C-alpha cells in the first residue's frame, strides 16, 4: 500500500517488534494465535484496548502472511518476517548485538555486518507498514530497541506525522554504546522522532550525551535542536524519562477475587505448607540475575540460615529467545544449579527450588504473587521490571516483602523495597534473610508505601503523559537533516 492510501487511516499507530499475540500454524494448516510474552506487551495491551488505533508488529513465526485483524479489542497489523530475517534481525542484531550491548555487556555482543543489513531492511518494512496505517497528521508511536531506525525512515515517508519513540530497555553510556559499528546510524534513526522516551533519567542523560558526541546538534536540558546552515533552529526534539507501569487496578482486582485467593492457598499446600515462600518470576534471560539469586539461596541453605522445611523458592522462568546461544547456555547453568541444590538439600515433600520453565496466565500469576512471602527481583540490569510492580499491585493485603535490585528502573521509583546489589552475594543473602524474617507490621509499613506509588502511577498514566507530551511538541516544518 502506498503512503497516499492512508488518508483515512488511523489517528494512532503503535509499532512494536511483536504483536501482543503469537501465531501458530495448526495441524490442518490454519493459523491461530495466543498471547505473547514480555513487559512491552504487558504494558501496551491495555493502552491499545482503550484507544482507537492499530498495532503494527510481527506475529512471532516465519512467513505468516495475514491481513489486519481484530483481537481482544485491538486492530492488529501483522508484519511478515522470513526465517533468515528472524535469525539475522531478531535473534541476531536485536538480541545478540543490541540487547547485550544495552544491558551493560553482561554477555558479549556480536557485531555482524549481515545482521545490520537485515536490521535495516526489516526496520524499513515496519516503517512502510506504519506509513500505510497512519492517517494524515496522525501519531505513530514506535517501541523499543528492535526498531530504532523506524522513526527517521517514517519521517522521510510521512513528514506529516507526529512520531514518538519509547525505549523499554536501558540506554547505555557513550563508553559502551560507542562500540557499535553503526552507532551514528542508530542515533540518527532515533532522531527522526519528535519525542524520545526512556525509563529513567539516567537513560535520557546517556542518550543526550551521545547526541552531543556523535552529531552536530546542540542540546539544552532535554531539548535537542537541529539548525540550518546559518545556525537558525529548524527542529526541536525532546528526550526525557517516562517510567512505564502496569495496569495496576486490573491486577489488584484479579488478586482480590475469591478464586485467586483460593488458588493461592492451594499453591501453598501444594508446596508442602512451608512457612516462607520465596518467588522469582522472569523470562529466562541472563540480565535477570537468576543464577545470582539461586546461588545466594543455596548458600543460605548450606549455612543453615534457612532450611527446606521452613522455606522454599519457586522460580518461574518463562522460555525466551531459545535459538540464541547465550540463552541456551544460561538455561543449562540455571538447570544445573537447580538440580544440584535440590539434590543436596531437598527432602521428600520439601523441594528446595520449584523450577517452572513455563509462562502462566495473569490469573495464575496473581495467585503466585499472593502465595509469596518474599518476591525476588535481582536483575543485573533491567529497563524497569514490571514483575516488581505486579507483585505490589497484587498485595492489597499489604503483606509480603520485595527484594529489588538497584540496577532496575523500578529501584528509582519504589522506595519501600529492600534494595540490593545482586553481584554482592553476601549482601544478597542478608537481604533475602531479612525479607524472609520481616515482621508483618514492617511488611505492612513498606507495602503501603509501595502500593501508593504503583496504584497511582499506572500504565494509563504512562501512555497518556507520553502521548500528551508528544502532542504538545511543535510540528517540524522540514524533513530532518540527519548528517
Ligand atoms: C523485553 C523487551 C521487549 C520484548 C520482551 C520479550 O521486555 O523490552 O521488547 O518484546 O522483552 O522478548 P521477545 O524477544 O520474546 O520479544
């Protein structure tokens, strides 16, 4: 479809690598879909359900050609990727180059020119799909690190649009970002947006510093100014923090339901009625600090500071990016550690760690949160971490203790959590023990504070404040000069 075809298109188009659903081809060749994983989908789904607009994204499988369709109150517009593109753009450049680079190089990023070519090619396809969906003068909101070139590509195709970009993951400091052979192109791609949002002030500050180092645009506070040859300002962009959240009220309500409470009690019985249930919920990703958490817990058992009769750890590790080597290695390391600790400390009827390599629907998650006395979020680096916020939203009983890594975006916001440096295993052990032994009164005091924040700052507030700020940006009269 040509961009002209869009005259009667949507006022709001969200563009994300993933649709909120994954396609699967059934035995009879028909295509069906189910919910897809991750924080981005969790955050954007309620936004799109309450807005009139389209969501452009990939359906999670190769070579699926499908027309736009309605699902769960949203218009979904599938973008097709072939197997090579999945390998080079998604598993390669997005998740084996950018993901580790933007997460403190916890895993070594791989730089391959072919992957970069695929990234550019696929970003162009997303830009074209968005251009075809957006109505004249409409708003397009591009999401996350997989699509950083889309803003500039889209501006070239459709200078009439307002373009926003939100980075869901950390934005690294110049010293790390500058390793990227295509660093200038990525910055220029982002600068096609009118408003660039980040999780934390520190991420926005990193980006602004990178703009100063790598381009000739000037910055003042959050403002980036493009100038013409005579030094006259021709375009203004803003880069600032919009910490993301969850649909807090939905989670709160879900967790208040009798069926959820009954399921929570049942889970505790199934676990052998331990005094202390500890819980970790993550995609199986090396950024999440799962190994550190398991190591600390194993040492607490070894020291006799906790026993399997009194405490158990439930670790939900949902499958993620399973074709990427670093993820396969992590899975082996985690499963070896779980097996060793269970073999050494487990007893009949008392497993040390209940390891679940699945993902679960929100109803079951709410019950798990309610069943957990201690929630462990020990990421080595994390854009925000919505699991921490879900746990809080589920605890209207004002019980439970949250152990939270200081390297999450959430740590900037959630005073009331027990903050920890997960690299410091001794400190992690003490903080886990402190959480496990916390008096109900202290739990209530902290949880009340945490809930005030999470219940007030929900995802609807996040998206409306981003979109309002975008609407208030001056429309730039000229196409960007990006060199
Ligand atoms: C993080 C990223 C999202 C991504 C999600 C799941 O939350 O910020 O962009 O969708 O992980 O990862 P996946 O690779 O399965 O889409």
